[in-house]
């Protein structure tokens, strides 16, 4: 299982951190908007073939967090 930590910033940009099952950080990226983010995530899903992913989304503007367990489906924000 992978863990994806996504931070949605006030200006519409995104920051992504990807961790493995041992919580070792694998990647860290920034994206200008959700189109860049969605494209990257779709590409990442195709190359990793993950069975399950825990997605943690922190929205700075709304000051809220959301947790989703994603199984064999595509992630879009």
C-alpha cells in the first residue's frame, strides 16, 4: 500500500508526497494546478500498478483534511 499526502494551497497549487508501506518517502513534487497534478497521478498509477492507496488531502483554504482509501481506481482532484 502507498500513502499519498496532498496539500492543496490557497493559490490553487498542489504539493504531493508519496510514501511506501514503511512510511519511507519515495517522492515529493509540486504542481501549479489540478490538471498537472491529475496527469502526474494517472501516469504514476500506470507505472506502479498499486492495489491500494491511502490518500490524505489537506486543503489549506478550507482548513480541512480528507482521508480516502483508493482501491484499483483512478485518483482525481
